C-alpha cells in the first residue's frame, strides 16, 4: 500500500510539473499547443492582430516555443510592420533552434528588417530638414566670406592709391582741382590766347615736404591714375623731398 501511494504521488508531481512548464514540451508538441493552433487559424482568416495575440499567449505558456517566435517574426515583418519586434523574434528563433534548416532564410529576413530600420532613420523628415538648413547656412556663410574678402582687397587697393590708410575713395573719378588751378578755356576767337598757350612740353614737379600723390594730382588738374602711370617707379608712401615727378597732360 505504501509503495502504491508513493507511486501515485510521484505521478501527480510529474503531471503538475509538466502542466506548470517545468518540463519543456517535446519537439513538435509546441505546434500543437492550443494558443499556437489558434494563432495559425487566425492567420488563415487574415486576422493578423488576433494571431499576434494568440502567439504571444503561446509564449506565455512556453517562452521557449521557437515556432511561436518564428510566426511572430513573420507577422511583424510582413503583416503588421514592426522591424524591431520582427528582429527580436527572429533572433530568439535562431537561438532556440540554431539548426532548424531555416537559418539562412531567417538571417535574410533579419537583414531586410535592419535595412528597413536604417531607411526609416535616414528618411526622418526632421533630420532631412535640419540637414538642408545646415547646408543652406554653410553656403550663405561661404558667400558672405567671399564678399568680405573682395571688399577687403578693394579697400587695400584704394588705400594704396590715396596713401591714406583707411580712406575709401572712388578710383574712377579724381577730385576736381580748385578753380584757381584750372587753366582758362581756349577761346577760338582770341588768337592771342592760343599763342599764349605753351607748347606741349613735359612737365615735372619737385616733391616738397607734405606732398602726396593725391595733392600733386589736384595741383596740376590731372587724374591720380594718370600721375601714377606717368611715374611707374613712384612709391606713394615713400615720396622723397626733392624727388622729380613727371606730370602728364591734363
């Protein structure tokens, strides 16, 4: 009697352990689990949301159900798009059944899901908008920098011509000389005025203290550019007292 009672107790404990999940189901039994079968039935009726719920309940009963992970991976991959969830279930399947014969197929699905995730991140509208704004700001900054450099070069050119550091003067038009320094206009009806006009002979100027190219040009009523051209060796900032300069015709 004692042996029979002990045997019955052992059977009850074994049955409870199997029902409670202590002993994993034998291979093939996972696909006969009621929730797994319910999930397959809902897939056939295209109730994909209900199928996901059934397969997840199958995993609650048996967390190591590789077929349930595989079916969930397919659903999240192809029917209810969620690449991250699909990758999780595919990888669980490979860990539980590394030699199922579907390894290459599952790895191909995992790679496709990862590419889909990467495309989602790269095509994010906010990221694209920020990238375009950054590129536009960079182009505007480069253009402003080029304009600034051109103005700086232009200012240095004017400074060289006028011998006045920091002065900005137009180079296309020289300042008008005083009225007293302007020659009287030639009158065609006054032959004596024509006779009094000196012949076109070279004029020179002896540099005095305080002379500058611009002041000399105004003194003789000539353009600064013409004065510079007539004296190619003249250094505007290094005029020497007693230096002889050629004065071009006005």
